C-alpha cells in the first residue's frame, strides 16, 4: 500500500526516485533483502507515477470532450458563454 508520503510525491520526484531504484537493482551488489526492499519501493513508486499519469489522461480526455462539444475548458468551468 502507498504511504501518505508517497501520495505527496510529485510525478517527477517519483519518476526520478524510480530511476534510481532501477539503476541500483541493475548494478547489483546488494543483498537479497536489500534487493527485495528496492523492488518493493520501485513497485510503490510505479503506482504513484501511474496514478499521476492516469489523472493527467483523465484531465486531457475531459478537455478534449469539452472541445468536441463546442466549449472551451474555461467556458465549461464557468458555465457562462458570451
């Protein structure tokens, strides 16, 4: 399960930490216990990144749907059109 600290991570922070975890795993030289801990951390970070990307996709899809409906995102947010 993802911790509150992980939920507060921005996409770039989580991605950068995930890159470092992968680098350390690929480099080897860690004990089995360390490798398992790194793997678990990597899984948590991947979930954080996935949530950010899914949220961005949902926002983009909503903006595109508004555009197709003839509204700009600003118009749809206020409900007023000139």
